[in-house]
C-alpha cells in the first residue's frame, strides 16, 4: 500500500511534468518549523484524545484502566504469530496474542520432558490447560516454574499482565528451558514462526524497543505514503477540480476547505474498506476527524511535512494509550 500511495502520484506527475512543489510533496527539504508545528499539534491533541479514549474504553468497551509504566514493556514483535499445527508432529511454540504470551505444546507427550520457566521477578501463569505446574520455591508467585504435560495431546500456558496479583508482575526477562528430553520424541521448538534448536534456552525480553520500531513504521510506511497520496496529490487535484487556483482564497466550512472535507471523506472510506482482524469495523471511519487536521496542516504550510508528523503522532497516540486498558 505504501508503494502504491507514493508510486501512483509520482508516475502521474512525472509524465505530466507537473511541479511536485505545488502538490506539497517536494521532499528535498524538511523545514524545522513544519516539523515543529506537527509536533506542537500532537502535543495539544494528545491530552484531549486521551480523555476521549478513556471514556470510550471504560464506558463503551467496559475495559479496566490499569495505568503502569511497566505496561510500556512489550514482548518482541516477531512473537506475534499464528498458531502452528502439524498433524503428525510434536511442536512447542512460544507466541504472543495481543501482548499475551502463549506457550503451546501440540501433541505433547507426558512424562518425557519438562519445561522450566525462569523470570527475573515473581510471576503467575494466568492460564494453564494440560500442564502440571510446580513452583520452584515455597512462595507463590515464584520466579521459576516447572511445567510438565499431563496427558497426550495439547497443553497451553498463558501469561498476561492483567492477571498478575499485587505481589507479582510480568518478568522483564523470561528464560524457557526444555529438561529431560527424550531425543527420539523431542518436540520441534518455534519462537513465533522461527524454529529453534531444542538444546538452546529460549530467552525473551520485554523491552521498550517496540515504541521506536512502531514510531518509525508509522512515520515512514504509514503516515508519509498516506499523506503523499491523500493530502499531497488527491487534495490538490480536488482543489483543481473545484476551480481553486493558487492565487484564490478557497471557501471554507468550519475552518476547513471544501477539498479537505472531500479528501477526508475518501480517507475515511479507504479505512472502512480495509478489514482489521478479518472483519470490517465502522469505528475506523472515525479517522475522518483527524484527517481534517491533516488537511488543515497541508493547507496552512503548503507541504505534507507537518501533516505527516502529526499523522504518525496520532497513530502512536492509540498505541501509547491502549496498553493501559484490559
């Protein structure tokens, strides 16, 4: 999608020998004042968004608000993977689903091997099915747990921040070791979808790196391509079709130009047509409203730089706020 959003306008403007500067997508320079404006608008909008998001999550979605700086630690993104199922294979897979850590043993063979989980702080398994769990210390929660399959078939463990008691939290570092393996029936081990040597311990760290990764992802692969196409190319084209020249003062409604209103409608429609999690969500149409601010920044500065910065900031607002609701 990012390639299409950039390539289509680029090819058209090149063929017609039109000025990229007029479309606000001349990216040879990045004025600091435009970057500063995008950041300033982000700083103003974020508190307002946080209040609205809180009301939505707690009153409409009926989720629990549990603010904690530790919520900003996340499992590695490569663990977010679909479940692997091989009919004739014994598989141990470690993966995450919505930042819940799942340890799934398909075709588990009882009494042949044990999984030892060691954290850097006491923790409690949120859910266990098919495993016999034994803490290594007399206290519960413990920093080390022994997990053994009870019956042939599937066994699952789940670790979630929402289910930790007051005297425990998710470990920052978790090590998983397979013990007492029978080499003839040792399971294949997958971390996410990457297979790993069963003789090597699996070390998982919950870090803040995901914030940097997603900030760069939303800036470069989401915000920039979408602003390039919608605010740079489409909004300018619509303005041309409405007969607005560069020297004219465009008509506005509630402070936003007609071209901006129309572009925001297309922007919302584009999001509505893209399913999330396999289903279409009417709530995605709400991007219409921040889109108006994106378009306003484009009209105010004559460039997509400020709108791109704010667009990435708006996307990150969702991720920064969402980690505190369960």
